[in-house]
C-alpha cells in the first residue's frame, strides 16, 4: 500500500503537438495595430511542439520543466495583391521551469506525505490482523490437540476401571459358585461393569470426535481409526504463572489486537491533522524562469536561446478562499475528530479487556495447578485404600460394594488429574495469545520483511493453481515461557 502511494513522486514525461490553421477578418483595432502591414484578413498555420517532465516535491510543490518549439507561419507582411500569401516561417523556442508551491492548504511535507503514512499504517494493521489470525488458528489447533489428549486419557482410565470392575465381578461369581458369596454381590458387580463399559464407549467416541476435528484442521480425511492423529505429549508443566506486570508490558508491545487499535488511533490522528490542513485557505506561490529564442530555422532559434539574450521570469501569489468557509472541509474535519474519539475509546476498551484476560488466564493457571495437587492427593489415598480393600475382598472380610465405590472415586480423581493438567495447559495457551508471545514461544514468530520478500518471490514466479498436499506436525511438548 505504502509503496503504491509513494508513486505520487514519480516523474511523468509529457509531450504534445498541436496544429493550428486560422483564417479570420481583421477588425479596426487589429488593422490599426498592424499599421503598414494591415490586411483585410489574417491567416496563420502554426505547429506547436512541447515536451517536458512534471513531478511533485515533498513540500507539495508541483514542478514542470521542459522545451517548447512553435513553428509559426502567417500572412503579416504579404503584398496587397495577394493578402493570403504566407511570407515565411519563424521558429520560437522556449526552455524553462515553472513551479507552484502551496503555502497553506496542501503545503509542507506532512500534508504531501499524509496518504503515504496512512497507507503505511494500513499495511501495518493488515500485518497485525494476519498475525492475529495465525494466533487464533494455531491456538485453536493446540487447544484441540490437548482436548484430544484429555479424551484419550479418559478412555484409558475408564478402560482400567472396567478391568478392575471385571475382576471384582469374576471374584464374586467364583465365590457364588462355591457358596461363599451372594447373588446381590454379583448383580452389583455386573451393574458396575455395564456402567463402566458405557463410559469407555463414550470416552472412545469423544476421542474419535476430537481426533476427527483435529484432522479437519489440516484437511486430512480420516477414513479409519488407524488414520486418526494421536496425542502423545504430556500437558503437565512445572512452570509457575508469569509475573503480572511482565505480562502486561509484553502485551502492550506484542498483542496484535492492541497493536491494531494503537495503529488505528495513529491513523485517525494523522487524518485529523491532514483535514486541519485542508481547511486552510489556498495560498500558492508561483514562479517560472525560461529562455526564449527566435529565428527562421529551428537550429537558429536554439542558438538564439543558447545566447541567453532573452530571459523571461515571473513570480506571484494566488489566494483562494471559499465564501462559505469551506463547508466540505468543516464537515470532513468534524467526522475525522469523531473518528479519533472512537478510535481512542476502542483502544481503551482493548486495553481493559487485555489486562483482564491476562489476570483471568493467570488465575486459571493457579487454580488448575492447585486442583492438580489436590487431585493427586486424592488419587494417592484411594489407590492405597483400593489395594487394601481388594486384599480384604480376597479373604471375604469386605463386600464388593465398598470396593466398587472406592474404585469409582479413584476413577473420578484420576480423570480430575488429567483434566486439571489439560485445563492448565489450555490456560497457558490463552495467556500466551493475550500476551502476544504465542508464536515466539514456539519459535514461529512472523517476520514482516521475510514475508514481504517471500510474497514478492511468489508474485514473480506465479502461484501454482494446484493445491499443495498439507504437511502437518502435531505440537511437541515444550516448556512454558
């Protein structure tokens, strides 16, 4: 965008040719002015040539420099018997430069380059928007990965629980066969096995759903379970939540949403400054300088000009003031000021949301870490209790109902552990997105200059119309920043 706007400084070559053929009667005044050479009619055939360069300076001055050649042929001086006869050609040559410099409206480097700077800010906004979309896409993919890990662990844990319940059922059936157990114990164990089978089926279906969703992110058709992605990394992290102030400071310089709002404020401020300039009266300083030449041949005319005997210059000012005070300019300026207020309000809103989101993510990390510690304590207790109860069940000193209840509590505690680990990991992802460090933490930060160079290379080579086959790598285990 900015490169395109810089085209206003591109010089332009201008050339033209005109042919004039005139025949008119002379009025009294024209006849008196011609005096001895007066004729009833005036005839001329002129050919005008011109070429030059036009360009804009940073100060807003428009400059034209060039060369003009006038091939003149008329009947002034012809005999009375043939007043329409052409008496010979003359060639006028002019080489010079002219400039118009705005002093108020449109004058100065700020007004001249306003659109360039607006385009540069727009390019920066577009880059941050692209960066934000990459954040959201990759964060969504990583969150889906951890959801898949959670579903897989739930399926594995419920399968272990089913195996324990099946063992209890087998023991109860064996005791019933030898007359040492009751039918009620067998029925209770069968109900526990059926309940756990349902939970295993549900957990496996959930894992399948998350795996299919993850496959869709990189356009992979699953087809069969063997083609589904598997989550193999552990979501556990030993890193504490980062310092709040450090997170705030990082977010102020890296969060794409906040940077977009900042640049939009800069755009509106620049637009208001430009509109203030446009509201000023039009006062232009004009000047020109050139050399003239005249001869009966083009070469003679150029030689005459080269002697610099006939210089010509001018200097003046021109003032233009709208009688209504500039109705359009006033309304444009008012709209620009409202846009600036709106952008400032949006920036403040983004700042508050960003800071609150950082605090919320940090609290989630601490909460899930605390929940993880508590769940591990519960799992440790119920594992020891279940082991003791299974030993007692083997000798018939406890009924299977108490064992199954303990195993159910162990199942819930084990699931709570993996849920806390995954939720903490997802809270880290949320925090890194808000801080703007998500890509940097994965060594995937986008370099603007490299991206521009790659885009230019693609444009030069031409894009392949055929879609490339996706290459996907699931996220690796990593430490938190």
